[in-house]
C-alpha cells in the first residue's frame, strides 16, 4: 500500500510504523500519518481497509484545495461585516 509514497520534507519512505490508528469503525480506519525520520505530521487520514483481502492497491495522493490567501480572509471579513 505504501509503495511510491514518501515524506514531502525528507523523502523518507513511509512504513507501517508511520501510521497510528486513532479510531476504527468496521473496515474504516481513522489514522494519523507522520514521518518516522523527520517527524513531519501529515494529519489525519482515512482508510477503507478490507482485512480479508491479501492484495491492496497502492495509495494515491489526492491534492487538497489551495491554501487560503490574505485576499480570501479580507473578502470573508467584508462579507461577514456586510451581511451579518
């Protein structure tokens, strides 16, 4: 599952020790991901993990939205001020 994935800071490969299970609901796992080498915290991740399967597809990186800019904050402030 971890082939091809590495830390974006130090390029160390992830291992099973990089993941800590926080909560579990049947086959759904809420985990935290961090780099064992440099300690970078990647936050929480969700797995749909089938324990009965012997083979699992490699994980894919899904990019999130771009970071919030200063202009976004100013626009939100103006909107709240004018509408609430």
